[in-house]
DNA sequence: GATGAATGAGGATTCATTCAT
DNA sequence: CATGAATGAATCCTCATTCAT
């Protein structure tokens, strides 16, 4: 459908040139139509952006959540769960490179109107992550202090991996993911001894 | 000096709106002059950008390197050195927020002409970091395998902290820096036992 | 009927924004349909305009003529006839505010194609008005000179009232109408003495 | 000067096509420059309009006031003063046809932002006219009632002449002006007997 | 009858840049 | 050093119109 072509084209451009660099003409060309036609589907540039941005955030969130819910229900051990958490997120980004790059570009030089959506999303994600970590770690007999520290640690590793998506190739990212997982599990084990 | 005003104004704009969002008129206004006057100091928009970008990268590199050389020469223990490495980088970014945000914006949606400079810089920095880590860890009797793992770990923590600069306030960044340092040292200690 | 809705919507827009300000999209929205649908009823924007314009002029002319014919046939005295002439015109405009405002907007900044219609209408109206005034005044025993002067005077009062429709409210317009009538009758009486 | 050329060109276009019909490109062409250059002198289309509109209103007001002050000071009789009032206004409009037509076009289909300026101006003009009429008529020994009637009558004649500017040629306008003056004086004389 | 989808032309405005002063 | 004045190209967006459904 034309609308999807527009959204896709916009996504690619946001990924490589940011919001300001993605002109309506370029987006249209990428979608195989003329610039004027975009306005049949979207009120203006901002509305197109908002719809796309929101969609990208939703998709990512939904995917990660679904994947984790699945694992949590299956009653696996901590190691498997943490491994799944990291590889799910990492895989998602590796397989949705354009979305991820667009997301990063938009987060780091966000058009003003993106900021509320973004803030909202980050809050939701943080909240979800916190409660998910609680579920993962609930049988590990950790003190509050220990629990908080390990949570912060996990977030730090995820953020590190995320930033590295900008530079490293698949191979290296996979390796860094393993390092992160390994490290977290290692620390967890030490705590329990 | 006027030239510095121009560079400063450009930096602020790159930080908040990215390369495409920073028009010559806006830069000029921020510098208290008219757009035409910029051309007395810079051949064109690209030249201005290049000079500024190069300068920002240099400054950062030079600062971190100087700071680490100082510590390395003073023959402190591993802990101090790692602590210095992290807090130097972290402090620099916290105190040069505009430069950092501009850097991030430009890295994540880089105008084509920035890419060689960027690649070049990253290579140099990686190289320097690797050799510096070698110096820091040289007395710790690590196997090659262990050395590599811990290097990757350190880089991962640095990258995590860097990405978090986008969202967290000073307080939280400081805390996350402490978490990073704490765990690296912890891991190092475990390896040695 | 849809066609009437379109004409009505166009009328409102011509009244408030003139010909250039009345886009097909706005007209359609006002009629509760999509712009494309207008083309089922009208060949193009110009044809819609022409039909509407002609209709507005006709209606007004027909109304005033009908009303005056009625009075003329009833064989009233001069005063009543002049009073009727003025109040008929004045009332019509007050009760057809949109038509009147559209008419004024179109007369004062007329799209080229409107000008022949307009010229035609004005000629007809002038002609009718002249012959009507002749009928009204025929029993007043006026010299040609006197007759011409009083005709010009009447036209001048009508034009004054018409222009004032742009600014004054109903109340004031009614009052000014009375002033005009009073003045004309006064002058007429003086002539006869 | 270029700025004046722009204002002049805009004036002509407003006169013939109204605000909506006067595109920046057309205005620029009339001024012998390119559309982009207009923005060096005016912030945007609205600002250009406002400046021009205000200027037109001021000029007219100032001219009429100056002219009347002159006559009032010279202590002429009523007849001369009324004659001067009408011919001054009439002459001004006949000699500033473009300004007048632009004024009419803008008043009858006014862009929203023009309305406060317009309202303001009309109030000022009304006020001035009222007080001027008071000065003109002060020695005529009129009752309040009579004074008010004759004031309204004068305004009505002026409005009629103004509207007729849209259609009649110079010759006819002059004649109608004479008719108006003649009748006002006539009415005044009758009152005094 | 009505609309979804599309477009070429033109609208206002911004942009980087030039050049004479 | 700095700017006033100018512009071609590109920006976002609206317009009237078409055509298949």
C-alpha cells in the first residue's frame, strides 16, 4: 500500500539523515510517488513523523514484551531468562536496523514534538523493565540493595550494547552481547555464594 | 572573538537540532552577526562544520589522553587508574554538555563529509584506549583471554555510560559511573583469586 | 440537495474571503462532501462561480422588481413608493447578508470572468431603476432638469446605504434608511412649492 | 528604492485582485525583483500587508485632516467649508485611485489581521469627522436634533460617493460630488429659514 | 452520486551563497 | 570586518483538477 511505502521511505531517511534531512520530496521519491500525494495520507510532515515514531516505539516494545512473557511463563531458570532478555533485544535491533538507527537519530536530535512521545515511551519501558527484572530475580534471594545494584548493572549493559549498534557489525555486537550476559550472570553467582 | 562566537553558536545548534537543523542564519544570530559575515571566516557551511567537528573531537581526545598520561606516570594502582579513566571521561562529558550532545547528534545522523573524520577519530581513540588498557592491566597477570574479555567489558561500560548521558541527569550519571567502576574492579578481583 | 449545499457553502466563503480565498476544498467541506464531488455538478471552479454569481444577481433583481411592481400597480402616492423602494432594497440586503457581502466582495475584487456579467447586470438594474423612477415621479410635474437631479440624488442615497451595510448594524442601517427617505421627500416637496 | 517598489506593486495588486489574489511572486515581478528578495524587507506576506495598509490609511487621514484644518483656520463660511470637505475627499480618492481601490477591496474582504487596524482607523476617522462637522456647523444655530440629522446626512453622502468610485468615471464622480454638496447646502438653508 | 488516490502548478518561506560597499 | 541587498534552489504545503472505482 502507498501509505506503507511512505512510512518505509521516511523510516530509511530518518535513519540516515535525521528528521531535518528527510524532506517530503525525498520521502516521496523513496515511496515512488510525488510529494503532493503524501498529503493525502498525512496532514503534514509532523503528523507523518509522529505516526511513524509512535509505531516504531510500539512495535519494539510489543516485541520485547511478548518475547519475555513467553519465557517468563515457561518457568526457566535465571540464566535462560537473562540470556533471552538480552538476545531478544539485541536480535530485534539487528534485524530492524533501519528502525533502530531512525530511533537513535530521532532520540539524539529530536524534533521538539517528539519529546513527549519519547519521554512517555521511556517511562513505560523503564517501568516494564523494572517489574520484569523483579520477576526474573525474585527467586534469587537478593537483598534490596543487591537487587537494585544488579538492576542498574543490567540497564547499563543494555545501554552499552545499544550505543554500540551504531558502529559495530553483527559479529561484534553478538560478541558484546555475550560479554554482557556472561558478566551479569557471573556477578549474580558471586552474590549468591 | 567573532570566529569563536560563530563556532560556539554552531555547536549549540548542532547539539539541539543536528547538522540539517543548523542554518547559517541561526548560527549568525547566535553569534550576534549577520549570515553574510560568516563567510569572512569560513569558506562555506561545510568548512565551518568540518573545523568545528575536528576541533571538538581533538579537544576531547587530548583532554582524556592528558589526564590518563598523568595518572599512568604517577604509578598508581589499577583501581585508581580505572577510576580515573571513567571519571575523567564522565566528567568531561558532563562539563562539556553541548560538545557531547553535538557529537552524538552528528555521529548518529552524520552528514556525509563527516564520516571520514569520524572513522579516523574512532580508530585513533580505540587504538589509544587499547594500549592504555594494556598499560593499566599489565601488572595484573591476566591471560590473553582474560585481558581481552576485561577490555571488552570496560568498553561496554563506557559506551553504556555514554548513551545514558542522553537521558539521565548529573546525579544519576555519577551513580551509574560508580556502578560501572565498581563492577569492573569486582570482576578484576575475582579473576585474580 | 447537494448542489444547493455547494452553492451555499461557496456563497459563505465568497462573502468572507472573496473569490481567491474560496478554495474547492473549503467549499466542499462546507457542503459536507469531498472536493472531487463538486465536479459532478460543476464543470470547474469558474462555472460554479458563474452560476452562483448570476443566481445572486437575478434573485436580488427579481425580488426588488417584484416588490416595486406590486406597489406601482396599487397606485400609492410618491412618498409610499419611495419609502417602499428604499426599504425593500435595504430589507433585502439585511435579510440576505451573505449574498450581499459576497456580492460586494466580488464586485470590489472581481475575477476577470465576472466582469461581463457584472456590467450586464448593472446596466439592466440602472435601466430598470431609471424607468421605475420615471414612473414614480411622473405625476410630480418636474422639469427634465429637476427630474435628473432627483434621480441622481436617489441613486446617491442608495449607494451610500449600500456601502454602509459593510459596517453598521441593523439598527443603524434602518436609521440611515430613514434619513435618506426623509431627505429625498423633503427635497421633492421643496421643488413642488 | 526597492522597498517602495514592493509596496507600490503590492498596492496595485491588492487593488485589482484583493489580498488573496496578490501572490508574493506577482508582487515581486511588479517590483522588478525576485520573490525571495521581498523577505529582506518584510518578515512575511502579512507584515508587508500590515505596513502598507496602515500607511494607506494614515496618508488618507492625514491629507484630509490637513486640508480641513487649513480651511477651518481661514474662517470661511459654511458653504466653502462643506464644499472643501467633499472635494478634498473626492479629489484625494480620484487622484489616489489605486490606494482607494485597494482600500475598498481590503475592507470588503479583509484578511483577518486587517480588521483591528481597520476598526481602529474607522473609529478615529468617525471621531474626527464628528468634531469637524461640529466646528463647521457651530455658527448655524441648529438644534441638537437638526445637527444630528445633518451630520448623518453628510456621512451618507460621503459613503455614497465612496461606493460610486468603484464604477463611475471621473466625470460622473465630480458630478455626483456636486449633487451631494448642492443638496446638503440646500437642506441646511431650508433649516435656517 | 461520491470518493480515494494522484498529480502539476503554484503558493509562501527558508536556505546557502554572492558581491558591492 | 561586516553588512545590505539580492537570488536560485529547495523547503513545506495548497490548489484545481482528473480518473478509476
